[in-house]
C-alpha cells in the first residue's frame, strides 16, 4: 500500500485526532442495535492508546443537517466504547469551541475523548475551511479510520488535512485500501465480479471500470432486467430502467469486444407482488404482471460454473429481494458457494454485507467492506478524496 498508516508515526505524548465511523443504528430508546462499527475501530484506538497517544475521536451519526438533534448525540456510543475498552471515554457536548479546547489541553497520555456529532455543524459536510481548521487545531496527528465516508470530501475527511501535515490511515482504512487495491490493480485470475442490487444506473460506471479487469461479470438482482430487456426478452413487471436499455446493450457489446463474459439470469423466481404472502413460481420467461424477485436454480448453477475456478471474486449487490426470506435463496446459495472456495472474496458494503451477515457467513469471506458508497466508488475506479489526502509512503 502506498499510504502511510498509524504504524508509521510516533504517537507518544501526541494528540491523535482519529476520524472514525460511529454512524451506528440506534433504536427508538437510543440503544445501539449493532455495534460492529464501534468494534471495527477498536484496533486503531487501542494501538494509539498503547503507544502513549492522547486520543481524540470524531464521527458523524445520522443526518442532523447542521442542527443539534438530541436523538443523534454520540452519548450511547461513548458508553458502549467505554464498555468495550474497559476504560472511561469522555464524551464532549460539541466538536469545536473553547470548552473542547480546554478539555483537550488537559489530556494525559492514554486518555480518550469523543467529540460530539460532527454533523451538528453544517460546515462539516460543506467542507468549510474555517471549521476544518478548528478541528485540526485539536490534534497533532490525523488518522482516518472511516472508510465509509472516505468518498465524501468533508471537513473531517478532507479539509482537515490542509491544516494537519501528518495524515495517515488507521488499521480499518488500511485493510480496505489493501484489498481493493489488490483486486483492482493486480488480482489473481480468473477474476469474477458479481453484481446485483436494485438499479443499473448505480452500477454502470462499475461495469465500465471492471470490463478492463475481470474475466466475467455475473449480473442478478433488479438490475438484470434492464439487461434482459435490452436483448428483446419479456420481463413482465420486473424492475426496469427504460432510459438505460441502450446503455445496457452497449455494455454487453463492449464486454464482448473485450472478451469479458457477461452472464445474465436464465431463469427467475417470479412473484405477483413484493410480499412474503405472495404467489411465486420459477420460470424461464416472465409472464405479464409477474416480476422477477430472485435468480432461479438454473442461474445459480450457471453462476457457480463461472465462480468455481475464480481466484478473485468481488460482489456488490444482492441477487434478489433478500430482505424477504423466500426471495433470498439465490443470494444465499451463491454466498454459501463462494464461502467454500479457495479464492479471495471481497464483499461490497451496504446491502450485500447485511445479506452475508444474515446468512452467518461473515467470517467465511476474505473481506467485507465497511463502506457501501465508498466501495462502489472504489470499484468505479475513482480516487476517494479521504484516501487521496493521506500521506504517501
Ligand atoms: P442496491 O442498494 O442497489 O445494492 O440494491 C439493493 C436492493 O436491491 C435490495 O434492497 C434488494 O431488495 C433490491 N433488489 C434485489 N433484487 C431485486 C429485484 N429482482 N427486484 C427489485 N429489487 C431488487
């Protein structure tokens, strides 16, 4: 990896300002539903503490849009983090200002404080330089461990590095960069991509970028139907983006010219409505008023054929409406199959990651990304602003 990490800097006695992703789901009693993101940041936090740093953590939570929202305070996060670390994490009521500066100036080596939700200030998402400067003034070393927001140029992810010379990746961030870089620049082959999810429009740039890198792309989910339609086939009332039919056709032609195999579903689980109590059946041709909600068993077999010898697999987007369990079979069959392969398996964040964790297969994959949007932009070949600004090795 060509970026410096927290291991490349001396932390002893330094104020280490760490951008983490504590954007955790809270229930209506403001209790944390899933603390995976807090756990994910522990290695970096522990390392900074163990090496004598004075740790200042900052994060956003939800979308308060520049106002203080009581339901979006980071207080429950500080409590959970204290439990997980077995030491007190002091939570402040703001992320900038005189009181914050005072507390920070009194910190001792190994202390940990958590600043209040960055997005209580509209300047955070606007990447306001004055706000970034105020955040930067709190630390001496900047560490970004929040891959999930690295595709956004915000004050705490991008602007801040103009005022803090030392800017490095935390362990979580470094791991994300390593896996994606390897897959996109020097992947062991055959390299197969699995793409699904609701919309073609979200994945066009991913397909374009991957066409120069992969041996095959397997397409399922709602996005498959625009491709199937582009071949002149019937898709009933399945998900369709009419204005993307031509693009889908062009992508198929480009793939052919580049020698990349695109595999579309050849059979489907169809349903008369999106509901657990619907009528369903498996077909090869979708009749009117029925919609494809999952790939069918023959498609699963076709996908397996392509995946069997793969050495690198990247997957972004579920292959059916997996939130309804009777439409989750195709996604689950493919997940179980790749879990048993001797290949590097990289799972994009968001829905694909939740599907994998629902099937209990989290530990069977090589890497599950913590960033939905960020991983998608990586696969599009974009430079993520929050990564670009980190110090080069
Ligand atoms: P995305 O956010 O683009 O990755 O899309 C994820 C969503 O795609 C999930 O909520 C799935 O329910 C949905 N999805 C998957 N397959 C289909 C399908 N055949 N028809 C409609 N939506 C789908």
